[in-house]
C-alpha cells in the first residue's frame, strides 16, 4: 500500500504560514518526518495560488528535494505551477489531479504525457460527483481511460479516484466508493491504478473519531483493490492496521478481526457479530465503525458510545 503523505497542505494554518514566510526548514522537517514514518510519496498541496503558483511550486519542490528523494505529487489547480514543478522534479512525479471536465482534462492529461508523470483522475465532471459506482465507472471507461490511452499514458501511471465523501451526511457514498474501486480494477488488463483522499471519509467528524474511521475504511478499500491513499503517515495505528492485513497477523483479537474484515470485503461479504469479541473495546470500536461504513447505522458523533 503506497501512502502519499498528505501533511504538506495549505489548509493547515502552520503550513499556510510556512508558505507565506517561505519557511524552508518547517517544510523540510515535515517532509522528512512523513518519509520516516513510511510515506512513499509526498503530496505538495499549495492551493490554487493563482498569482504566485509558479514561484511557490519552484520553492517547495527545491526545498523538499533537498531532504528526501521520494517522488512528489504536485497538488494545485494552477496548470502553470504544475508544469513548473514537473520541470524540477528528480523522479517521476504525480499530477494531483485531473477530472472528466473537458477543460481540466485537456489542460492536465497532455502534461502528464509530455513529462512522463503519473496522474490522478477524479471520476467527476462539471456536474459534480456521481452518486453511484456505476456512473463513476462509466466516466472512467468513456472519458478518462480513453484520453489516457490516446496520449500513450500507461495504465500503471493512471490513478482513478472514486472520490471519498464524509460519513457525516454522505455516508451512503461509502459502499459506492468501495464498489467503484473494485470495478476499476476489473476494467482492463492491465488495470488502471487506484487512489483516494482517505481522510475525506471523516471530514467534519469530531477529532476523537476521525482516525478510527480512516483506518477502518482503509482496510476495506485495500480489500477492494486500492493501490494507494493520500493519507497521514504519522498515524501509527493506521500504519499498524496496514501491517496487520498485509502480513495477515492474527496473533491478537484485533488482528483477527481486521483480517476477517479484509477477507470478507474482498469476497463482497459483510462482518458478522460472531467475528467480533465485543468485550474488547478495540474490536467493538471497529465493529461499530464498520456498521457506519456499511451504511447500516446512521452516523452520529456519539456512535462509539452507543
């Protein structure tokens, strides 16, 4: 599982201040810390940066590459800034992102081909995010994949993103997102790659609930065929969830439950009460979280206490 470190993101007040102050040391420490905790790629989200995009991208790519050699994901809607970054990267980069919107698609997909970059393709168009997995797959098949093939972009460099939405008000999208990932991996041989913005599942959720939602959904997405996730590599328990399912470590009760969740999701089955020791708080928390992600129980901020 490739974790694309999400923490250099302009939405963070500290990162935003570092951008404004050109605080190279802060950005470098954050980059290095994420790599030390397992990030295999770093997302550099500089925001729209309509006026200073090229300048900011030049600075941040140089800063990060001074302290790490992991590949970089260039995250901005400013096409000129993306191109500026692509001209500076030392390793194959990723463009984050394009979509089925013709304006965005025609601005970014050719750039990926020109600079031999990977590219994240969001399964959404001008009208927004489709409600069902079927429509997202249709968009991938009819728009995104044909454009990549036309430009000679290999499926190993095309990362389809079904778009994760929060359980707080949009939890019906959870099962559709899982199905979309599953179907993406069945489209072609070789299949396109897949990715998600993992923490979107817990947007607007109280801080104490966010990490468990993220970790549990990640296990389910991995079982559906997910290749990578833009996520927080500093979440050590998340890293442990990944290790457990990748190594199939059933030496603990929680490990046995996570492997069962993985296996049943891969088989398009659901966990059952008999899979869970409800006297174990960790297992009970995962069980309750899975019921939210199955869209079986309506999400409430207090769901873990119910």
